[in-house]
């Protein structure tokens, strides 16, 4: 599987609160690629969002991951170019915020079949070892 990540940015606009549509000339667009190099107006903008490879499907839609400090996952800073973003809005000088959005894509079973030339479909679960065999064998030893 692959996990895609993009960032969403907002600016504090006085008594109106955070507004995703207000950006100054020095600010990025509302959405940014994970590497910070590409910006766009929508989360699925081709310049922002990694393309879904042929033979892959979305298995988890776009979602944010909250934190103990902010249930919606926002991080705060004084401007968009800050190197460090704070996990909670504790200062009146924090004028911008961002949060990461994630989705997961995975190869379809037909893409495994066509790429390997067989009906083999690799496991999609974790690679944790199954120790039930060794446990049951050890229990039978007297």
C-alpha cells in the first residue's frame, strides 16, 4: 500500500477566525504537497495530490489525524515559512495553521495477477509471525 499526504493551510483573520480563502501574496495556496513544493486550490489538485497509480484503488479516503492538543490535527505558527509548528494555539502571535490529510491506496487483486502472471495475491495483513504452531507443539511435550 501507499499512504498519500497533503497539507491544508489557513490564516487567522481577526474576529472572523481562521479562513481558508484568505491568503496574502507571500502565502502558499490552501493545499500543499507533502514535500512543500507544489500548491493548489483543492485537495485533489494534480500539482498537490499524488496520482493514483494504474491498477490501484483508494482504500482509505482523505482524513485528518487529531492529537491530544487539537482534535482536528491543526498545528500553529507565526507564518507559513516557519520551520517549527506548534501542536496547540497558545500564543496570540500564531497567525497561521496547517494540518495534514492522509489517504491510503492499494494495488487491486487484478493488478497483482497481471503483474506476476499468476493468481498469487500477496498478503495484505501485517507480517507478524504466527507463533501458535510452536506454542501448541511445546504444550504437547511432556
